[in-house]
C-alpha cells in the first residue's frame, strides 16, 4: 500500500512585535512593564512616596525598570566579583544606592550649572562624578531620599535627568563648539534645542522599543561620531551653497555592531525637528519589540535598507519628498577638541583631558572657577570624556593651561592621556565583569613612561563587558572585559582584544586566541604599539597597519 507524502509544515515567521503591523500585546516583560505604566509617571512616586519611605519600599518594576526614565540605575554592591555577573539576580547584585545620570544635551554648561553639579556631587554623591562618552555627568552613591532635592537643584539651573536612561530618546549629543568654532559647517544649537524642548519628556516617545541615540552637529571634525548613532544629522553644504544636514540612520555597537547608513537626503535646518520626529516615529511604530536583543533601530534598518527607510519616512510620516543631498566631508584626524583653538569671535577655546573622564565634585568646582577667571564661565563636555573652557582671550591661554595642569588637567596631553577611554566598569556597574577606570589610568600612566616619544594618534578603549559602552569595536585597540585563565590555570580578570577599528569604515578585528590578563595588559599594549611604530609607513594609521600586519606582530 502506497502512502501519501505529507508536505512539510509551513514555518510561520514570528511577529517582531511591531505596533504598525498590529502587534500591540506585549511580548516580553519589559514591554509589559511599559504598557502597564508610562515610565515618566515614576517621577511623582519618587517624590511623593519612595523618597519618604526608603529604598526597601520601591516596587521592583519601578526600581529596575521605570527609574531609568528618570536617569537612575541601582549600582553594583561592592565586593561582588565579575564571575557572579549574570549569575546573580539583580536584587543580589545591586546596592541600595543609585547612579544618577545628568543630561547635558549638546554638552553645554553654564557656570551656575557646573557649580550646581559640583555641589550635588559633594553633598549627595560622596564627591563622585564621571564624564561619559555621551556628554553626561554620572554621579554615584545617590540615596533615594535625596533625589527630590537633587532634582530641585538641577532644575533651578535648567538641568534635569529625565530620559537620561530607558527606552526613550537619550541625551542628544552635539558639537561642544556649536556656534563657536571658526570652521564649523553649521551651528546646530537651535535645532538641537528645538528637538529637546518639544519631545524630551513627551509621552509620544516615552515607549520606544529600546534606547534611542541622537547626534546633531555641523562640526568639521565630526566629533559626535554620527556613524554609530541611531539617528544623526551631519552638517553639509549642497550644490546651491545652502547649509543643512545629511541624515544617517541605524548605527549602534553593543554585541551586534552596525554603522549608520546615509539616506542620501538634504535636510534644511527648519525641517530638522520634523524629520527627527518622523524617524523616531518609525522606530516606535515599526521597531522590533519581541526580543530585547533585536530591539534597536539598527536591526530594522538592516532589514529594510536605506531606500525603503527613506520611502517610508517620506510617504508615511513626512508627506513630502526630501531632496537628494551630498555626503559630509571626511573627518579630521582628532575628533576631541583637545588643545587651544580659535573661536569665530577672536577668542579661543581650551580643551583639556581629565583621566578617562574621572573627576569629582571638588575638581568640577575648580574648573568652574578657572572658567570664570580666564574665560566667560562657559564650559562644555565632549563625547571623548573631555572638557572645554570657552571664550578665553589669547593672552589668557597659557595662564589657563598652567592653572589646569596644577590639577592634572592637561591641554597638551600625551597620546595615551588624550585617547584612552573607559566605561564605568565593575566598580559601579551591575553588567561589568572587570575593573576599568583604574586599570585604564594605570595603563595610560605606564605607557607614558615606557613610550615617552610616541606621538601618533592611537585610541585605546577599555570596556568592562561586551556591551561596548566605551566603543571598543571602533578603537585602534579595543579591550573587552572578560574572565580569562592565567599561566597558573586560575580564572582572573582580563580582556579580549579588538584591533584596528575605524569609525564608518570597519570594526576592529579579533585575532584568534588574542586575549590578555589584566596584569599582562600593559606589556601587551606596549609590545603591539612598538611593532606599529617600527613597521608603519609614512602617514599610515594604526588601523591600516593592523589590517596588513602579520598575526604574530599583533600578539
């Protein structure tokens, strides 16, 4: 008897939770929490309830979810080693203190704002303060009881922490020299401020699939690294001589790094806010919500491509076509604004390098005093964990340089001081596996001693886990924290090494088996930098050398 062949079952593709396609029911716990209550609503509970009843009274859904909408994360409990990261539940890892992220959109700080942050650090955060790679200031050791007083102080000078974290539009990064630099393509200050004032804190975008990072700049050095933001507006000049922006969409790093794609359009300054609204709405409506690991805009952009994305933006959200536009010019070698440079008005700005962004309340107060004494009081933060003092008359520049140096704030730093970056690390972060800040500072100091004459551009980015907060994949030497086995067979802190990353061009390559213990890190970096210095040709960058070098020379 012959049997009929049974056709294979049709494998139905799972929905990605896209609202625009009708998937409105939450497909994971995070989406359920957001549906249950808007994260913005937690502010009132913090002020009215939790600050009065204490840490133990906080609803877990607020504590580990909605608090982020107000710029608050629980920090790591001291003494828990990296081997327990990911193995323990949040309540076992977390301390009863918070990291608080102060938004500094565009990196712009007035003297009173800087002094307020300095005072809050001293009074409420045990003097802690870190400059982040998105122009924010992070404070630690913050008690829930003190949060309302901190907010009141910040808001009195025009600062806040709203949407500094969470599935929302994060801090909008901009050139710290917007409106000031003599060579900028366009001053993006007004456009950045309009987006902030219209949409930050709006329920319209308080439930995005995941975090959403914006860059907006007319800087010739491309200091906002538009290549790795969800949405970026980059200053250009079109054929008619008009200044505007090219639009990039879908950049991001973490465990699946992707560069943003140009949409090939020309955005007039007066259209910026509307176009930002359109792209953000696409992310809200079409973004993937089923899996957190695929919920960033870069995954939608990868699947759609730039042509379809532009078509949906124009037809469904803008209602008009954007003209084609030019691509931005190539960036300068350094994107950090360190050093002494002319302003449009004849004064100078002075950029200086703290040690991998680690400052404190007292030091921030000193910087404010120096900005008043030698400039106008205005200060800026950069996305390289650096700072800039504005409006310095030429005759004051050398005196300011000397005064900053007295506090180990260097205007003419070594390559290693200038271009070493580190994330928060295991000191405070619940996701971290290894220590980063002190490790990076020790590395920097030792390399200055061992290689005092090395003066080539070289970025060294140190990350405590795979999530790439310190942008390891686009560094010359990217160090991803993990546990490794040492020569004695013991499991110790160490790093996987990425080499030769280039923003917008290629991600750093991983050489098979190339890892180092934390103890052996300095010896490794010294060895590979010496090889580069010996073998490089005239004008060759580290990234170019790393792509052609023998594997033996990279180990």
